[in-house]
């Protein structure tokens, strides 16, 4: 008999909607392999939400929202004026908050308040949102521990590329002393185009934008902010570090010249935008983000195009590298589903 | 306050002794990060064992065994004539069996009996031994499930390269439809030497033997048996397949000519001994082991020398590759420790 897991989703953008679609698509596999049924009881958006006492078919939620752009007149279960925090406070019982509101790296809000409220009520939290964990990971983790619930955010730390899982599960018991990561697919795509194509930085960026890989404002990606954000999240979990992104020495790829990239390639080296965190002898973690020339035998040298990858160097397990993983909203949705399943999966 | 985990070790070869050393070396980290203390209460060898009601300092066990080659006259706690099965049956209470006796791929014994007895008593089992799982994984897993205990064997499935963890945890909820693995470090070392050095197969093999990478009888490695064994283990867990190694079409590397490897390299292709398992449209798993020419952009192309790597291709997370990880008895010991910690670590 499958156990019912009651889920509330805050934020119904691309990640939230893809998660809802995935819940429907994976219904049978989740029941047969994990003996679980994920029931979406509520979805919160900006000023109007949906809340029911029973499961709402995910495709109905998605179709309605995509047709109307809001839940204002959602039949029977729509509640005008309610936001995420209202749903979390007022829902009778729920097991998991899925937090996919837009990220605010500075304040973490509104996700931070959602997560605090959910944890305080004894709900597990699975987040695709980096914001709350950049500044408040330790506080939120303590709160989760004190309530005996799980707090997971794989989707925020490189989507379907497993990073936190690898550090916490696959490398359990090992001391991670170095993390190196190609954590931003857009930058890696641009550098790869500059190497193999006939393109300079501007052309490669335009191509990335045309393909929907880069945003129209690419600063977050190409100036290394996104890499620094992810690196801080991962180091704070995997190394028990205490880094803020603004403390990370950060150089982006905007001043890289194509000739430089191709010259390096001719000499057998690959230019990558690398995030690196190293534990020094006094147990302090030093982190930086910068373009690096990797030798061809570096385990991240082959992580090409818009793929991502991460290398953990440890004491007792040597060096372990993970690469790939879907990185669009579908990949983030798959990472959310994974986190939920791992909360309930026996070890 | 750290919880005490009472451990019995069956088999005190290189893996078992390295595990004991690691328990001592990691004592503080395990206590501080995982709130656990691993107490080794007993060690079983062929005809003489050690069993105490309290923890025995691991280094005393290792030092004694390395000095004497047996436990015949081990002070106070030595028991002549007792083997693994006796310890498991007679110990008053224990939490985890660590099974590191020599592998018998055909019968799985003596590990199979040890594991059955331990699971039946409600002990968790962590094994470095492939044998019992090649033919009896499903039966043992059912037994473990019925007793509510864990059954883990990361060390048997490529030591510190995470394979089963990645499939079960990092890719939870995804359907894995293809597994490709460079699962044997010795073969990969030989092929790598044939490509980059001036060596033919015999010379590369001799070098591998000189370095202690290859055994004096290398058949298990170079004829693909080891790859087939690991592939079967991994596919049976990750794909819920039901493959026996002898059902896997298997070609080794003994007939590979160095000129062929170098010619391929000149054409931008890399020769690797690959294990591959694919789920076909009727949900049947087809597996084979054979030397393959990989294009340079294949995620396993860069897994060089004695390193190992594995690529999982999935429906909802795309392709995820893991590479590296210590593969000697120390790596196996680290994998055993990891499995134990993951049994007790909250999700």
C-alpha cells in the first residue's frame, strides 16, 4: 500500500509547474518503486492560491495556471488574497513544502519565511531556491533538526547534477578538502563555443541567448555570480564552511578573448570557469571563482558545452567527479522529486 | 551523545584490516559529524576468531593479526575453532555485520551464510564481497526488508567510486535506461599505457603487475570477468534487472593490439573496456562487456589510467557520469564506512 505524501507548492513558475507535471508523469513509478503517492493539496502564487483538503490533479493546476497566469478564479479551491505563508499556516496537515518561488539572494524572501513556517510546523522542506540557504542555512538546518524533519535543496545546487547528495551520501565519512566545479552551464557553453567555433565572446553569448541557454541579462552567469552562489551553498554543506558569495574572490568570463582560449587549446589546455573551495591547514575554507586553464587530464576538462561538473577531493576516497545532469526547469523538477523520495526512502 | 554501533567483522584480509584501521583513524570525525561510535566487538577468521562483549581497540586487532597471521592465541578474547557463522550466531547483541571474506562468485560462500544469519538476527549488513549478491541479491534484499534492516555493498560495486549510491540516491525517481561503465582499473590502465606509451599488451600488463595494479593471474581483470560481475551487481540494483554474469556477452582486452589503440587515438578515439547494460523497449535488460572505441566527447573518454567511471542515462535527469574514487583495499574500507554511516544518517 502506498503512503500518501501531502505536498504544498509555493511558487508556480517553470520549476513549480514542471514539478507538478513530473508528479503526474511519475505517479506509477513512484508508487511501485517507492510505495509513495505524492498528493498536491495546494499551490501558492503571488496573491491568489489554491488549497484543497484532498489531492488536486497536477495537470489541472498546470493547465489552469498556464491558461490564466494566476489562480484568481480557480474553481472551488481558489483563494484570492492568500499567499504562500497563508497556505503554510492554514493548511490542516501537510508533509512537504516544495519551495520554488523566485530567488532573492540578498534577503532570501519570500522563501525564507515560507521555509521557517513550514519547518516550525514539522513539515519537511524541499527547495529549488538558493536564497534562503545563502545566509541562513545553519539556522534553518538547526530548526529542521530540532523538529526532526528534512531540509533539502538539491535543485538549488546545480539541478539534476548531483552535488549535495554526492558530498553527503556518496562521500559519507570522507573529509572533503577541495571542491572544484563547473557550476554554470551558460559560461561553459560560451567558453566551449569560443574554443571550437570561430566565435568571439559576443558571438558565443548571442548564440547562447538565441538557444535560450543564456538570459537576456547574462551578468549573473558570465560574471560568475551564479557560480559563486552555488559554490557557497555546496561548500557550506559539504565542508561545513561558512562562506557568503560576496566573500568569494570572483572573476567572470567577460574579458576572455577567443584567441586566448584557442591558443590554450592548441597547447592542450581547456579554459573553464571554475569555482574552487579549499580547506587550508587551519581548517579555514578559501573560495574563488575564476577562468582557469585546465590540463587535458583534469577530470573536468571533458565537461563541455552547457554541461556542468564537480570534483571532490577527499582524504579517504581520493578524488570523485560527477558530471552531467539535466539543468533546465525539468532538471530542477527532477531534483525536487529526488529529494522528496530520499526523505522517505529507507537507507 | 554518540550512539554506539556494535560491529562484527567477518574476514580480516586487507579490506577488513583497512576497515578496522579506518574506524580508529576516523573515530573523532564519526563522533562529531555523525554522532556515532563504531565499536568492533568481534572479528572472525578461518578457524579462530575474537569476540568480546565490549569494544576492542582496532589497532590491537590489526597489529596482532599482522604479527601472527591468525587469532589462535589472541589474549582473553580469542576463540579457537570459531568461524564467522559461530560469531554471528553466538554474539549477544550486534548492530552491523561487515562482511569481507574472500569472494566466491559461484557459491557466494561463506559470505552468503554469514549474511543470511546476520539479517535473520536483525543485523544490518555491509559487504565488500560480490559473491552473495551475484546470485542471491533479491532473496537477501527481501530478507533484509522483512527484518527492517539495511543491506549495502558499495565496496563490492567499485569500492570508493560511488555506483549504487548514485543510482539509488542521486538519481532517485529517474528511470535509468543505460549504464556504461569503465569498471576495471587494471584493464583501463593497460589500455591507457598502450595508447600513450610505447608498450604492447604484454608490456603494459607486466607494468601493471610490477605496480601491483594487476594480479599475477590477470584473467579476472583482462578477460572482462570483473567488469561483468560489477555490471551485473549494478544493473540488478539500478535497473531492477536479473542478470547473471555468465549471461553477459563478454570480450576482454587480451587480443587488443597496441597499433589499433594508437591508430584510434590518432583518429580522436579512445579504446576502453566498457560494460554496458541497456533496457530495451520490452523492459528487458541487455548487457555486454567489450572493448569500445569512444569518441573524445564521450563522458568516459577522460577516465584514464587505473581510474574507473560510470555513466547513467536516465529519462528525467539526462546523463550523469561519476568517475574516480580510491579503488584499493583502503578505498573499499572507506566504502564500507560510508555504507555504515548512511544506515544511521538521517535523510
